[in-house]
C-alpha cells in the first residue's frame, strides 16, 4: 500500500468518477485504475461499485476512506514540517473556512490568538463553499477546518456553536412591520437578492426556498454577504444572511425565519487528536460569540 494509491482512492471517491479523478491528478486513467485494483487485491475486496456512469464506494470503501484521509493528510503535514525545518521557517497555523465566518466570527478569535501566541502566525484560507474547506483539510493544506462538519468525518472535531440565517428587508416593508419571525412562503412571489452560483449560501437558500414550496426569482446575485444584506435593506428584494454577518447598522432590518434555518459549526481536522497548536486555537475559538440553538426565537 502506497501513499499514491491512497490519493488515487480519495480522488475517485471525491469525483465519483475514475476519468475525472485521473484528470484531477494529472495521470492516465489506466494507471489510476490499475493502482486501485492492486490495492483492492491487497485488501481482499473492492473499494468501489463500478457501473456505467456511476462510481460509488462499497462498504469496504467507506470504512477505508476515513483512515486513508488521515494518512494522506498526515503525510502532507509531515512533508511540510520537514521542509519548514530545513528552511528554518517558523510554525504557521493554517485555517480553512467559509467566507461568512472569515468575515464575522473569526477576526476576534484571530486577534486574541495573536495576543496570546505572536510566535505562531495564522494563514487563513477562505472558500465560498464548505466542501472546499473540507478538501483543504483532507489534502493537508489546512490544519483546521471551521464550518459545518463533513459527513462521515473520522478525524478530530469540536462543536463550537451554530450559524443561523435571518431575513433582511427594508424597514418600510409591511411584513417586517407586522411580525417578528417570517415564513419563507410569505415571500414566494418576491424578487430576491441571491448569491452567485458556486457560493455555499446559494445552495442553502435554494434548499430553504424549495422546502417552502417555491424557487426564488433573483433580482440580483452577489458573491458578498455584506452586499446581499445592504441590497436587501435598500429594497432590491429579501435576502437570507447569516445573522453574524448582518452589519450592526442594519439590525432593525432583520427578522428571524419560521421555522429557523440553522446548522452546527465545528472545528475539525484529520488526525484523531488535534495538534498542540490546533488545540490551543480551538480553546480561543470557544470564547467567540457563537450562537446557541436555544437562542433561536422559533426553536
């Protein structure tokens, strides 16, 4: 079993395709397929169900990928540590997160960390989609991921709190004047402020509206959460915005959603236990003003 074979398996699992995985890894598909078959013979069972147009992990494969992720990430970190040692570079703590958290909750925690540990600088990787955060951790590019926990995560994890979406609307809107929490169904006929394709919140908004029985019409799309809040407050259309990202001057423009739209936020890594620096940073993160589920007005 080689590190490259593990990387091949993880690439196919992510892409659900041998051909796409080969493209992503810049290798030929026959080479990739052959190496995975060699590994399957060593393990004594198939890792993938191979059907035309569909590649899925078997039970053996699902059991295998968790430790494979940890092994690959550990190898990448070991390589990076070795290179830093050779080049006499100081330790750097690399964080991966979504843009909304990077703009709202993390700045205070990073400032506090700099006060406590000025000898360990932070590198912040910001992504539009939570799936890219998990990939950065799995690939060893980040020590910690901060956001929703990926499914079937086998590494270290720590729950930090919750993130909640709220509605932002102009103050002269009759609905915002008449109720505290609003149902999305009441806004089904509106033109909305939406997020651009590929933005993680675009999927969240689409799912929420679909569950409410409609597909939102977009008056404008933006990549910036702050811009979405300000466009909505100006009357372009309602917007769903993480509550921590609503600018303080727009506090009176927001209302809760009934039923609430929320999810847990975690700090997570690939090793079974956090490294000393990661552990220290999670302690700082726990001091941040995370929401708790009991705070949601409709929970």
